[in-house]
C-alpha cells in the first residue's frame, strides 16, 4: 500500500504540471498564416489568425491555404490540398487527421487565398480578365476578398475592387454584401509571377542614384514600391499576390494623407460598409529640362535592366461607394492622391472633402491640403470620370435598383401583411412592387 504522503505528492505534481501536458495543444502560425474556420452555433466564422492556436483535448481546427501547406515536420509541404483538419490529442500535440503526423507550426506555401477567374466581368472590364481572390467552403458558402480587372496582354492591373469588412472575424454566407456578390469563383487560376511586370525597391533606389540630376532632386526613398491596397485588414489577405497590385508611391502620400483617409473610413465602419475601387492614372512629369530642350518636360520612368521601363503614376485614385445611403454627395465620390512633389496647383476638381461627414472631422480633414503629407482631393464622379485612366465609371444604376428591390422584398415578407392584399407570387415583380 502506498504511503499517504506519496499519494499527496503525486496529486501535487499533477496540479503543477503545465496545461499542455494534460490536454491543451498549442501550435504556432508562420508569417503566412492560414485561414481558420470556426463553427459557433449556426454561424461559420472565418479569421486570418496570427500567432498561436490553442485548443483543448478532442477539439479540431480547419485550416485553409489556397496555395497549399508548409509544416514544420522536416520541411514537409502539401500542395495537393487547400484544407487541412488538425486534432488536439490528450498528449498536448496537434495531429493532421489525414496523415497522422504531429504538427507544431503551420503556414501557407504562398497565399492563403485562392485565385479564380470570374465569368462575370467587373464593370467595364469585359475585354480583360476579372480575377478574384476568394475561397469556396463547399455547401457552407464562399468569401471573396478582392477582385482585379487585369490586362493579360500588357501584364498590368487596370483597377482593384473590394468591400470593407471587419478586421477580425467574417461570417460565411451564400451571398456577400457589396460589389463582389455577383463575381463568380468560376475558373481556378495558378498564379504565375513571371507574367506580372514589377520593380523592386532596390531597383528604384539604384536608378535614382545612377541618374545624377534625379539624385539631386530626390532624397532617399522619395518613391516606394507598395500595394495599391493600403487598408491593412484587406492587405493581409493579399500575401503572395502583392506584385499584381503594386505601384510606385510617393512616400509622403502613402504614409501621410492616404493612410489618414483609410483610417477615417475604418473609423466610420461601425455603421457603414463601403465598396472601394483603386487605380492609378497618368505619368509623373519632371517640370524641367533634364536632357531636353528648354521648357520641356519628361515622364519619370524607372529603367529596368532588360531595357523596359515602369512609369511612376501622377495620381492614385480611390472610388468610394457607401452601401448605406444618406442621399448626399458622400454616398459616392472619388479620392485623388497627387503622387508628385512638383504639384503647382490642385484644380483637378472642385474638392468636396468637407461634404463627407466621416472625413470632415478626421485627421485627414485637417491635413489633406498640406503637400508635406501628400495633397489629396475629393471629387464628384462626374468631374473626374473622363480624366482618370481605367476609371470604370459610376457604380451601375442597376445595383441601386437591385438593392432597393431586395429591401422592399425583405420588408414584404417580414412585416405583418393583410392576406387579402398579398400579391400573387406568380405575377409579383420585386423590381416594380408599386404595380401591386
């Protein structure tokens, strides 16, 4: 028979053992973290989690990687599957339910999102490819994060579209609010990086240093390569596809007022959702004769080693469309960022930033006219639609009609209705409810 003090000693040791030893599993996520799907009651939540995953004995996690998985186990890579389910065992280790291997670290090989081509085109993109980053979750639904109008012949993006969403969890549904709802995940696309023409920061710096006149004009990193998508919540989901969406920014604009208006939009998202389109326009002009006749100017382009060149855009534009209507000019407008240190006037349009309530009282509203932070204007669509390269135009009127009809139809089925006045469902047209 065991002495009583031995029993007490054993119980004491169990109490001070680390939680991991008695059934809690922990796993580290690499820098390119997978998507995580969690069932909570009737809802399915998707999160792009970073850091450490923790579960109790018997619990599972569903991971999704559009490019396949990379595990810590001898550098093992799984390119065949976009979904992996891991199970927390009583011994404190996660196990891949498919292979039976224990896993302590997981990340995606490239991007966590899959790329698709949609058979339904983005607005004014009928002659080009509509590419989508998203995920299908079997019968549970799907999520689309970003769509691109892409010119495959010139290997360049025309514009990007996305709808704002919460920074943490997103609910998986059959439909999706905003401009991406009708875009399909129709054709699986294997991303080929060599098809995209881009430039590195090192190449920009080397070219500026080599050109003596430019070196005298610009301090270090006056211009930076970076994604057009500067909303951090969206940008996190573009890992592995950044080259397709990159442009050359003036550093002051990117880190200054462009960042400020994005933050103002994020602050307004407690009660609003926004469709956003992004693009670039024009070429930055040097307003002086550098190797040119007097009073001549030239476009500033980064010369590449292969003889090609990549121009620095004169303007960065963002087309903002509020899904919750106010009836005012702030429902749809265009933000123009002047991507040049040589701006001598700002008459691109009559600016109306003060008429946008969520911009007016923000840091952006106070600094938008200071060139040190990048000069930015707010314009009505009709004032700039013909001035901007690849601008798709105002959001199609059919979207407004469809949204109105959906609200009316929902109201019809949710309010108390006298059964003698209910329209015949065989003849009822939701787009013209006033006829009934």
